[in-house]
C-alpha cells in the first residue's frame, strides 16, 4: 500500500532505516547471505516469530532465485540520479495464520498503530486527503489541497447499485459477511482503470477477497482473506502491509462475530532494490524474538467505531532499526 510513497517521505528515515550499498557493488550472490535459518526457540522452549521466518525465507528466495532489472529501462532513480534496479520474484505467496500469532516482524519494529491508522484512513474514513491521516507518509503524493486524487480511499466511498440497494465496497463486504457469509463473491477492488489517470499513485495493494470457513469443533465461523498486490518493495512495505491488513481482518471478524483466520498475501512483483541488499542482509542475519501479543478492544462491535486506541500491543520485543536507508524516487 505505502510502496513508493513510504520511501519518498523523509519522515520515514527514522521509521524504516538501513545503510547504503557499498560503492561499486551492483550485483549480489547467495554467498553474501547467512545460511537459511532453522526454526529457533527461546529459552524455555517458546517458538520464535513465524512472520520473521517467512520474511527471511522470502528475502533469500528473491536473492537466490530472482531476476535482475539491471541494465533495463526502469522508472525509479536514486537521489544521485543512478537508476534504481531491483532483484525480483514473480508470484510470491505468503500465508499468515492469525489464530497462531500476529505477524509483526521482530527483526525490526513495525509501527503497528501507524499501520492501523492508514488502513482506517482508507477503509473506514474512505478518504483520499492526507489531512485525515495522522502521519506524513503520503505528503509527496498530495496536491496543494491534500488530495491524492481518485486513489485508495476515494474508491472505497464510491457507491454501487446492488439488488439490496446502493452501497460502497466496504459496506458491501460487511453486509455479505453478516447476511451471506458463505458467498464466494466477497471482495473489493480499487484498481479502477477509468480513474487511473486521476490517481496520484496507482494502488499497490489493490484487492481483498474474503472467505468464510467453518472449522470442526468451533462455534464461531472463521474469516480468511487474500490480499492481492501488484508490486511490493520488500524493505519499505512488506511487513507494514501484512500487519495493517491483518488488523483489518481482525476488525471485520470481530464486528461479524467471527474468528480471524488466515491472511494470504499474493505479490505479483516482489522486489528488493539493489542498494537495499546490505540492509536486507543485516535484517535476515538477526535471530527473531517471539511474536508479540496483538488484539483489539473487545467492546467494539461496529467497524466505524474503531480507533487506533483500540489496538492493544503487548510484549513486542524487536531489534533496533538500521539507519540511513537510501531512497529510490
């Protein structure tokens, strides 16, 4: 979701940090990276974060088996004008079971309340104006009025005609989850071609598909979702998107009296920028901590009543940030 907007805002120097690629080094080999991590346990036998293991394995797979855009015509450049090339994999799929843990990285901290604030900005406020957002992530993409055009939240507030009446995409999802939970048609899509020319940024995370299952021996239904993303800068946005859409899934499940199940993250172009390779190398060399406890205020029964204060985060132990990440623009 944040994609390039995340990197173009200088505010994120202190939130997502790293170090610059060594001078003259444009390609990287598997030998540059630590061995694939085995499942580790903390003292006392508790498992380390599964989300960290997924992240580590994904990064190694991109480096070892991905393809390079070096020498090709690419849009992004570094601040010195050098083309910003990537190593990428097509069709990366990661699964996160929210019944087992909340998928926040411990290799570095993800700002969970800020991630929730952005998802509420799009899905709850249905806004395309940065003045409704409590961060400066999108400042580089806004016009003089604060608008990012017909992108993200704008598409969520557009009403469509159904046999039950006029509803926007968010309200349609909530209606179906409550009235027809076994429907295979519960989804959203904000990649609207007729409006692309009026979007200041094309949507990166553009579609959610919801699916309800009945698990044996459980009274509550389980709400699962697939997040489709056309492009993702791993270092900038991977865990940010995973966490915010996990929170969205949790909110929808709670207000529909369901249990949050799996989030499946499908990424078409999953890439690491060339100058981010040393940062990734540092991150995946770290030993993960146990996953934090993340839950919602159980008193909230209406999706439109949630605020970031309703997110309860406990025992979130992380490694320190890495400073001075180079920015592709």
